[in-house]
C-alpha cells in the first residue's frame, strides 16, 4: 500500500491472496487483511477495492521469470490459462470500474476479452516495452 500511495495512485485495486502459497492461509485471514488495506486506503483518501483470490496452486503453467513473461505475452495474444484469465479479468474489471469505464463487472470482463481478441492488449504491451527501449519479437 505504501508504494501505491507514494506513487500517487488515486484509486487502488489489491489482489489479496489466500491459501497454502500465500501469506494469509485462509479466507478469514485474507478478509481481515483486505479490510485493513481498505481502511489504510480510506485514510489516505484513495478509493480502494480488495479482491480475495485463491493461491492454493500457482497461476498458469510457467515457473520462472522468463517463462512467466513468455506466458504473459501469450496471454495478451489470447492464449490464457483459465485460472490466469479468471484472476486477470476480475482485477481488470474492478480497475475499469474505478476508472469510470463501466460499473458492471461482468461487462467489464467482456471488454477486456474484446481488447485481447482484437490484439489491442498485446499492441499496448509492445508500445510500453518500446517506450522503455526494449523490443518484443513475437
């Protein structure tokens, strides 16, 4: 939270994980943490939404930084593992809501799907990488 607040974010969506692979081992603990994070956001005058996600198993199939980057690029090209899609679309849908781009979470998920299907998500990724002086050869 401190980094997000210090960076100047006015609205924050947090992924609060729970399960054997997370800091919070059960949903009750994760809910308490989410409530605390929301209070911190409110005190800092930041609109904050917390989404509790399951971390009993790793997301996707890739393990290791370079493989995970490759999997993320494939996801932006429309080849998403179901568990990755569920988390990404949910977090993204709440981000769209906070940005005033749509109140309905399910409709926002469809907007995200459309951006991926039309290649716009991958093009935006390439644009960001290019601005950093990098290149994607996919």
